[in-house]
C-alpha cells in the first residue's frame, strides 16, 4: 500500500517521528501524506476512532512498518489524555503532527445553509473540525521540546461559498483562523503550523457532500492546470511543510488544487 502512489523515496524525514490523525481508508488524504512521510524515512503512529476504523487503518499502518495504533476520540478529553500519553510513552518526543479530522451531519451538507443548519449540528462541526485541531496542537506541542511542524487539512469552502458545503465551510474557516493563532502562539517554541487547502478528491468526506462527485469534474474544468488534484501533489506539499524544507514557513494556507482557487470564471465562459 505504501507504493500505491507515485511517491519519491529518500531520507528527508529520517529520524523524525510523528502522529497521523484521520486516516479512514486507502483513499484518505491523511494516508497519502503518511505514505509519503514513510517513504522519506519517518516513524509513524496512527490514531483511529472505533473498531471499524481500526480494521481499516491497521493493515495500512503495518504496510509502512508502524505498529503504533492509538484509539482517540477528539470529542472526549479523557480519550485524548490517554492517546497522547500513549504517544509519549512510545516515542518520548515527536517532530510532527498531521491533523486530518472533520465532521458535519450529512443532512446539513445539502441545500440551504440557513435553513438546514441546527444549533447541535453547528456546534458539533465546530468541535470536531476546528476545536480538535487546537486541542491536538496544544497536546502535541508538549511533546515537541526541540520544535516541530503541525499541519491540518482545509478546503476552498472556508474562503468562498461552495454549494452544499454549508456548515463545513464555516468550520473550515474557523480552522484556518485557528491555524494562524496556533502558529503565533507556538512559534516561539520553534513549532511551525500550517494548513493545506486541497482540491476536491475521491475521499469519504467528498462522498458525504450532496453533489460532491460533481465537484471533481467542475474542479478539473475550472482549474488553471485543467487536471484533478493529485494525491502526490498534496503529499508533496505536506512533506515540504513537515520536513526541514519548510523552515521559516508558518501560519500559511497552502492551496494544492491545480489552481482552482485562483480562477474567477473558466476560459470560454459566455454570459
């Protein structure tokens, strides 16, 4: 599975250890990033939530030589205490954290944002998709006495209105703002904090959005490169930010979407 993507091998991450949060299956962005980090020599730990996800994540983790799988419910403080204690017991210190966790009720990811968003759904999306990043960053920073790098995953719906993205777009906007504030607070400790805004990709998250599959073809048609966002591109950006190549870069939202984010109207558009 580690060779599923066309990822260059090397030693950019040799001697570095870190935690990957948010792998759901082999199509997950978090898995694409983990594969690249492993190919560059990183030692990885993976978190999961529930037995169902453990069954999916374990063979992937083992395929890159990782036996450290940790149960972690980001909405439960006791679970998070135990999870990071387990990371510390196994690794002592870490060099990086990959946060790729988000959730919103599927019924609120379609139609009208105003009409379909409930108080419970709004708070749940913000808790899991945005606050969990702040919480994980605080916990990870305590295990980074020599500095390190933290990244999270966002999407253009944080900046612009995307049909059906709704409450997730608001949560991602909070995530991007949190990235800057966390970067400011952790900077004096030598910890860099950035976000990657990936284009639409064939993931479980996309499948949960009404009309999500159509976002792929539209993204390709509107993009500057006229191509799909590649997992290799996203993983490469993550490698840059998590390795020493990313020195002096913090508080950024890096778009990896074939240029989709910069286009106002596609070539040939006629009103």
